[in-house]
C-alpha cells in the first residue's frame, strides 16, 4: 500500500444545499438512466453546488437526488475543472492502493483514512448519452471512486471497520451538538 495521503473534503463550513448524513438516501442505489434534459438539469445543479463550495467531487445524492450522476474535478487539488459523468461506473481498478483522507459535504468536519486504488478506468455517458471511458490516476482517481461509491449507495464510512466507523460517527455527533 502506498503512503501518499490525499484528501477529499470541501472548504465548506455549513451544510449549504446539501443533505446531511445519515439521510436514508445515502444508502440508495441509483439506477442507470437515459441522459435527457431532466438528468442534464441535475448535472448542472450538481456543478453549481460543487463550485459553490469548491468541492473536489459530488454525487447527485448530496443535493437530495438519487440519480446516477457525479461531478469530478479532473484537475489536481489546487484548481477545479469539473466534468459531469452520467451513469458512472468503475470498469477497472489498478492493484496498487493508497490511504488518503476522505470526508463529505454531508458530514462536515469528519475525515478518515480510506484505502483506494491509485488508478481506475471509469465508464460513463456524456451529456449526449454517448458512452465514454477515461483513465484516472492519483487524487482524481480517489475522488471518482468516492463519488461513484455514492451512486452505488456506499457512503465513505461504509469502507471502515465497525470500530473506526463508530468513532467517526461519535465525532460527527459531537460536532453537530456544538454547532447546535
């Protein structure tokens, strides 16, 4: 396992337009859909939400919509260059993994180390419904995997052991009580 820690968080201090964990929609699996004007509208909403908090990536569920859409900044962490992936899926993942800090706009203030593949090939539909593939590495691969997990009903805490997940939930509950 590699040792370069990277982070998936936003510079957000409040929940903004985002639903909060443990909303049951986080466990919902989004089904494949035809890319149509309604789906593109959600994609536009997601880009605007990501831009508003300078998130590295977002899934539609973060804005309360269970749909197969993610937005990923395909640039390295110092700038944002958002791409919308409709019906995203990880086609293949490299065997090398690395630990990195991950968080969520829906659970602000909580970050945990998650092991992820350092390289993936992502399949998706573009805004015209055309199938595409893109190879992603490093930080961008981590962001894509994190967000595609959300499309599949997997919240990042689901990747932790029970003890680590419970510790993160206690930390979040404490933060929520403080922010009242």
